[in-house]
């Protein structure tokens, strides 16, 4: 079943505390990296249940969300 990337993005924005909590987003081949204003607004349990999210890691003030395409390359 194909992933609806638009729906995944909407769900991530809500689970990460809304547009106002997202300071910046960058990406690489396997991850999205979110720089957030306040990590206490993140619903980590919900993020982990979003279709396409393999895992999340909080490191250095960012929350990288592993991409579903390259599961073996996610740390």
C-alpha cells in the first residue's frame, strides 16, 4: 500500500506541536530533521505511530525521523 506523503506530513506537523513549534526542517536521503522550538510539545508516541515513520531520535536539539524508503540505513 502506497504512503500518502501529504497525510504523513500533516500528521507529523500536529504530533510535533504544530507549525508554530517547527523552527526548521531539513532532509537527507533517509531522514527528515526537525528543529523545534519546544520539545515538550512533541507527542513521541503519536509520531512513532504515523505511517512511514520507522523511528525517531532526539539528538543535538533536532528530531530526525527515519525515512521509510531506506530502513536499513536508519540509526
